[in-house]
């Protein structure tokens, strides 16, 4: 009987016993993806406890490598390459393919446009996220010609978007 009970737990993913999972995520994923996933997980598997940590993709990769996280939501741009060059390679499972969008002020010169070119936005004032030496500059359109003019730096998305609305600059939004 114990063996049958054990087999049943394995088939159900041992959800009755619960467990702990440490999840990392990039900043833009927290408000929607992570919040909804945690609500669903709590409803369907209440015995699984999740702790979370927000960080940049390079920091999350380091945490996965050191074992301080079991799973992480990473951000990457096409072409999607491995997030690091270490062995063994990390198992990567794409969840979403999204486009990068540009947040612009309502009354600004790009407000009614369907699209813009990198050359058109290269000279604009940018609102970016803080970055370290080995981390990407968040909020700047990738591949811009020249050096972008970063006027404001903010980690919080709400702050970035309010700065855009106030006409203080533009930023990218995943």
C-alpha cells in the first residue's frame, strides 16, 4: 500500500507534500507574468511555497549557476542565444515572443506614429534603468547609432512611464 501511495504522489507531482521553489525574474515580468503565475500556483498547488527575487538577466543567470535560484524568467532579444557560455548549458524554454515597444509622450512628435526608425529616435532624450558593468542598458533601443542621451535613470517602471508622460524623454517597453 505504501508503494502504491508513493507512486500516486509521484504521478501527481508530489503536490500534496509541497515544497519550496526560489524563482528569479527580470523587472518587467513581475507585475503581470509572475503575479498571475503565483496566484494560479497558490490556487492549484497551495502547499508549494515560492520565494521570489527581481534582478537583471545576467544576475539571474549567476544565481542559477550558484544554486541560489532553481528557476528564473530571463529576458533576451532575437536571436535568442544561451544566456551564458558555461558548461553544462542551462536548459532554456522560451515562454513568450514579444516585441519591443517605445513609450512616448502623448503630445510628442512620435505619438500618432505606427513605427519609427532607429535613426529617427537616436537623438532623443532617454529614460533608462540603472545598469552594472556587465549588464545591458534597459530602456534604450538596442542598436542605436551613436551614444544615446540618457537624461533620467529609474529602476521602477511606474516612474519611467510617468517621466515619459511628463515629456521628460522616451523609453523602451517590452
